[in-house]
């Protein structure tokens, strides 16, 4: 018999291997997609102003005359060396382009994800504790409406209110928020001033993304909290005279850890989707905006490269959530 | 039952939402058909453009929701866009649901290698955020209605497939399935007449909830300029058209946005209520809950 610790390490190692295989398949999917798309991959991969001679040369470089298996082997070799090709519009390696955009998205998405979990969990638990009251009803309506609203539309509304309307009503300066960009263009700020400028620019996009995320988290938390609160041992805890705060703070939260870990992995794709629109609306140079602009520019290496990064984020989040589950819920320790 | 106190409301939110959707469907069919003017024709822009809601243009024509920058009536265009959105939502989610049901039934019924391959494919597609798959799809094919529908279906069947697979496996283990097989029914007949009808409930609910999602995704792509191309109206590209008029003519972006939110909201309320009503039944027979 293996000791539980060893068994768990083997389980985690297995999950890592499975994840790596899955990720390889996702990357291969991008290889397949370029080939099932109508037309010659060479025409896709060439800038619009390329000549016929360029096409012939590219076809030779890509080895498009070779059999598909040889092409796949060649593509694999390049991927393993971290070579994602060269961006058409910028002329730089795709990896370098992605390296510039990724931190922006990680900061925006990370801050929003954190906020949406803090707010959403609190709201969901308050709702479940006050089930059936007007507060519960109102918060449910707010979260359902937020979940049904497109991020870009809310973003436009927020821009209209916090820039134009705020200056129209000559509101104090703190209420007038910058609508576009991460920093004030041209302002050569350093240290704290730079940080303050960045924070001011973050308020609208982060709040928007967090609010939409929090709506989803709150709905999910409310449902799973109600499931827990209906359990027999909660009745026992209350019957033995435990104060409600202890019931919610200790018994409920301890039993919701697993749900929250699962929710984290589920929430990440939503944050990615939201950031595509939020970055576009607010002009943040992150992965989402990069993807949209590279599609507009028909910059296929960048499109496929960003898709690969997004997939990596989601897959790693799933792996982390899966490895955390036994910690979160002892009942899942085999 | 989950509710600690009885519901006092005589009319459920779900039936209100369903009524709203029916009303919307009627409106998107009737309003453009009965409209006096062609909603995509542009004439006498100066006299008609940016009339506020309930206002009259220089020709004395009343515009209930106002006009856009080219003087086109917003209500008529919104309803025309609604045709497209509802169509994309219902067909996109419906065909996804159908494909997902067939894949899930096949995987759960046949098990073995086929099951592993199909579910592996589902995991593969679920590893990419759906919006990313959609963006890659419209990047490689040309943007338009067909591309959107194909990509929505290609990226939307996995959830339903997993649900149906789990249900089919659960239902297959029940005595009446053994009985049907023992009585000599062909496997195909057992699957389609005995197993699937008992396993399909969650798929219907998930498909209903998918309609709103499909509508949101279509409008998002159209907003980015990667979906329905102007002059054909879509709620997404109408909002994009009002983007730089937020101050001077906020109604141009506001009206289609409200229509979008109301429609998505209504479909999700209908789906939620359907799920809540079937949840009790599913729990009783020990099936997997949504």
C-alpha cells in the first residue's frame, strides 16, 4: 500500500501529465485550424501587400509542398523551441509581442478576479443568510441584470457618466475618471505619481470587470451556500445554540471552500471574455485588445499565439483548482 | 424543496419573461413588415438625422425611439436587428444543443473508445475560452451570419454533451432499460425510445440558457466589427454605431443595449425557472442535477 501522501503526489503528477497532453492538443488545434480554413495557409500568413514571389518563397519556407506529417513535425519542433512566428504588423517575434501584452491583462484580470471573488462571495453569503428578504431579492435582481449585460455596453455607459456627465455637472475632479488608456499620455510621471495615475486609469475598467464577475460569483455562491445551509448538521449546529455568525463563518465557509476553488477555475474564462471587450473599450494594450487588433490586421501568427496563451491560462487554472480540491475538501482525499 | 416560505406571487417571473419573449418575437416580425419606410434606406439625412425619442423630424414624421446619424428610424432598425439576434440565438443554441445531445448520447451509450475520443474533444474545446475560439473562427473565415452560426455551434455543444452523457449513463443503469433490452428491443430503439427521453431534460434547460449566451456573443462580435456587417443591423453593431454619439445622442447606443439586456435577461429567467421546476423531479429519480 502507498502512503496517502505518495498517492496524492502521484495523482498530482498524473494531472500535470494529462494537462500537458491536453495543452499540446490545443496547440495542435491551431495547426489544424489554419489548414481547414478555406484557402492556402500561405495567403493567410502573408501580409496583404505581398507579391506572388513572396507566396512561393513562404510556401517553400513553410514546407507546404511536403506531406502533412512532415509539416506537423516541423511545426512541433518550432513550438518546442518557443518559436511562434513573426508578427506581420509589427515585424517582431510573436513571443515578444505577447510578452508586452500579457502583464497588462494579468494585472487587469487578476485585480478584477480578486475583487469579484471578495465582493461576490460576501454578497452571496449575505443573500443566503437573508434568504427570501427584500435585500436578497434586490441583490438577485442586480446580479441577474449585470450577468445579462454586455461588458462593452456597460463600459460605454460608465465612460459617458464618469467623463462627459461628470464634467458637465462640474463634479469634483476625483469623480471625473479618465476613459482611455493605462496612463496619461505625455505625462512623464514617476514613483507615486505614476502609480496614482495608473490607479485612476484602472478604476473604471477594473470596477466594471469586477462587477460583472461578482454578479456571477454571487449567484453561484448563493446557490451553493443554500445547499450547505439546508444540511442536517447546520440544523444541529444551530440547535446546540451556536451563534449564527459561527454557523456562517466557520461551518458554512469551511464547507464552501471546494465550491469556491471550482468556481475560480470556472470564472477565469469569463474574465478573459470580459477583458477582450473591456480592454478594447478602454484602450488597454493587453491580450484581449491585441487579439482583436491582430484579427483586424489579419495578423494570424499573433491571433494564434494569443489563443495559445489564453488556453495556457485556463488549463493551468484548471490544474491548480484540481490540485487544490483535496486541500479544500477533505472528503475528496482518496 | 428549497423555498423556506411559500411563494405568494401568483405570476412567476418565468411566465412574465416568456410572455416578454413572445411579444418581442411578434414585434420583430411585425414592426419592420409594417414600417412605412425602408429601415436601411438613407435619404434626406439632414432633415431626419439624430431625432431624439418621441421627436418629429423636419418632414413631420414621428420617431418613437428617434433616429440614428443617417436619419434611419431606430425602432424599425432595432426590430430588424432583433430578428437577427433571435435567429442567431435560437439557431445557434438549438443546433448546439442538438449536436451536444447526439454526441453525449453516443458517448454515454457506447462508452469505450468512442466515449474517450468524444469527451477528449469536448475537454479540448473547453480548454479555450469560447470568445477566443469565436475570435479565431471569424479571423480565419470571413465575418458574417454563416460564420457566426458555424462557430457558435462548433464551440457550444460541449456542455450539453457532458450533461446528456452523464444522464444517459445514469438512466442506462435503471431496470426499465434492462427490461427493454431483455424484451428484444434493438439497441438503437432502446437508446432513442427509452433512454434518451428520460435523459434529455437537463439538455433542454442548458440549451435555453445557451440562447442568451449566443445572443450576447453575436452582439459582442458585431460590436467589435467582426460579426454582422453594416448596413445590416445587429444590436451589437448598432451600439458600435452610437459609440461616438454618447454625449450628443445617447439614445442611439442606449436603445439597442436595453433591447439586448432585456432579451438576454428574459431567456435566462425562463431557463432558470425551467431548471428549478425540473430540479425536484431530477432529485427524486436520483439523476445528476444541473
